[in-house]
C-alpha cells in the first residue's frame, strides 16, 4: 500500500486468475475503505461504491474525451472509429450524434426485430438440445449466447446472412484493445479487424444509399435533422459501436447469467416456473455479474468524487461490478434475486451516455432465457466453465451444459 492524492493506494491484480474468477470480495474490501481509491497498476483512481460510480457516469465535468492510441500511424483505423463514435464524444458533438442515431433507432427497429429474436433464440436452443442429446453435453456459448447477438445485429444493420460469420471475429478482436497490457500482436490484430469492418460498412452503406432496406444502416444513411446528417465516418463508427457494444455485452450477460442461474438452482427453477419474472430477471443478471466491469472518464474541469479530486485532463474509472454489489444500493447484494425491484444497476451506463441499444439487448436476453427454461428446464452444468482472462470485459471461454 502507498499513497496517491492523500488516499491509500489500493491494489488488486486485474490479471490474477483468482481475481478474475471472483472479483467481488476484493471490491467489497475496497468499498469498506471508501468510495474512490488510487489503483497503482491501472494508473488511475477507481470508484467502487454505487454512489461514486453513478457520479462518475453522470458528472458533467467528467466526459469521454478520445485520445488516439499511440503510435497513431499504427492504429489509424481503430482511432478513426472512435473519433466519430457516439460513446467517445461530449456535447455539442455527442448531442448532435445522439439525436440523429436515436431518430434512426426510433423508426421501430426493436419492435420490428422482437419476433425474429424470439424465433432465433428458440431455433438456437433447439440446436443446443440436439447437441446435448447427441454428445451428452454442448457449449451454450457456441450454440446460443455467441450466435444470437451476431444474428440480431446482422438483422438490425442489414448485413447479408452470408457475411454474418465475419461479425463475431471482428468484434472479439477489436474489443481486446480495451484491456490493459495488451500484447503487440493482439493490438495489431485489433487494428486490422477495425480496418476490415470499417471498409465493409462503408461498402454496405453505399449499397443501401441506392438500394434501401428495412434496416438501421438504411435509416442511418437517410436520417436528417434539417440539413444535417451523419457523415460517412460517423455512420461507420456507429455501426462498429453497435456491433462491439451489442455483441459483447449480450453474449456475456447470457453466459454469465445462465452460469449464475445454474449455480443458484432455486432461481433457475423459479424462472422456469414463472416466465413473468423475465423483465426483472434480465435486470438482476446484468447486475449480479456485470459484463462490463470498468468504464473510464476524463475530467474537463476540477471535479470531486467521494472526496477524491480529479484534475482536468486526468482520468477516473467507475468499477461497475463493484457498484453492482454495494449494499447501500442493493439489499443483500451477493444474493441472486430474480424479482429484485428496484434495481438501479449501472450496466447500461447512466447520464448522456446511457446505452442507445439497451431496449434491444433486453429483448435478446429475455428471449434466450425464455427459450432455455422452456425447452431445457432440467439444464445442468456439464463441467465448471473457464473464464476469459480479461478483466474489463467479463465473460466465459465456454459454458458446457448437459
């Protein structure tokens, strides 16, 4: 332990397999010592209480200010995607982008896709059941959690079916760039994937400009606010953001959530017996094992969060997984309760950066849970799954079930 900014420097090792397996006891220890702590290895203060994390997400003196990945010449595509991203900009640019993107989303895409999402979920769970019947066990991530959001995002964006197998590898590769201490070969792979996906979306947008469809890319091409419209780069950045945020979050909510349910058999059986719990169950699973554990913001003015001063130009991170187990916000926070209400989790963010795709993500998770509990009410873990080694984006390598 040391000091930083007058506070004790608290350290957990984000690469430690034991921490990755279960970070929540470490988070509880940090919360007991205060709402914000300096983390030497991450090189920034981290908010760990629900109140402090909420303040980090909502405070207007803290923003998403993009800084290019260095060296700039080596990461031209990755940086370009973020300079024009809704997530990485503040007002006035953020206000303009969100208005245009929300107008395109507001043309009924979530409700348009709802029947298709339910159809896909039932078909994929049927494939999972067939795999279990044939081999005694099968990977729920490979059969359901992984392909479902890819197909849904493909439908949303209007990606032809034959091209959709390219989406998941692109997403998996690009998001590695958000981890700490990424090896150079993986960083180079992320840049290559960013360039390939950006080129693909530019071609798709050009096609939709002359051949409109019932998809979001068509609406993003057409959306106007007076004479204002999305630029080609802004449209591409939006498509990439929807893939990365929509795919990674949904995969991991389903994977982490089903694992939690199978570890808490009473809650699985409760949901199987009462599908009316689905809306609150989705929120509880997002809270209980957060798919995104850390979200950074940069100070544009001198800001104080839970007694910790953040100077202009410096960063602070909200540890969303820590916020989600704060007993001051969630009674008995380590208990999985599918009927929990209210449930003020921060899994979709807060403030002006609240996730624009949250309604569709909820539809996907609910459809997967309903299909699984209806078709496979006696589902069990085949073996204990192995977690992915990353900390920021929390997920599983596989989820063997039988």
